[in-house]
C-alpha cells in the first residue's frame, strides 16, 4: 500500500514536471533559439512556395504559347493555300521561272497574325515557303512562328 502511494506520488510529480516544462517561462537565450527556429522554418516554407510559383508561372507561359502556336500555324497554312490556289488555278504566280521569282512578301490575316511567302520555280519544280507568325508588328513582346515548305 505504501509503495502504491509512492508510485502515485511519483507519477504525479513526473506529470507536474512535464507540464511545468511546457509552461515554464523561457529564459532570454532560449527565446532567441525559438525565434531562430521560426525564422528558419519560415525561410524554408518561403523557398518552397517560390519554387512552386516558378513552376506554375512557367506552365502558364507554355499554355499561352501553345495557343499562339495554333494561330501562327493556321496563318502559315492560309498562306500556303492561297499561294497554291494562285499558282495552280489562276497561274499568276511567277510567270517567268527563277529563284525567288515571287520575292518574300508579308500579308496580314484577320486573326492578328501574318504570314510571309517566298516562291521559287526552277526546272519545272515549284517551291513555296511560308512562315506564319502571331503578334506581328514592330517589337512584339513574344513571337511564335510556324512554317511550311511545299515542293511540287
């Protein structure tokens, strides 16, 4: 019975010491360590968040460039189709064969894109080169180009 009382008293004292450790006021040196740990943890979290932000921003830029790429692709396609029609159906392109018989010219489209066409005819072979570009003009911030080359 006496041992049980001593054991209960010992358990109470250990619990009391544990709780007093948690709520015990820290000395000034211990407060500095706590502040240092908080700063280190916040720095790590900030670094991780900056890394995630960079990845997300890169993905947003890539998705925007994909949309611009489609516009440039269809502008180049439009240029090829118009030149094929003008050459094969109406015959008005390069009446006299030669290299660069239809020098590079730039045409605008309704979508805000443009395309540049160059045609060469040598020895019965016709080569049409076109490049479509989205955001045409003087000094655009971001340019996306797509091109085609047709030989027949």
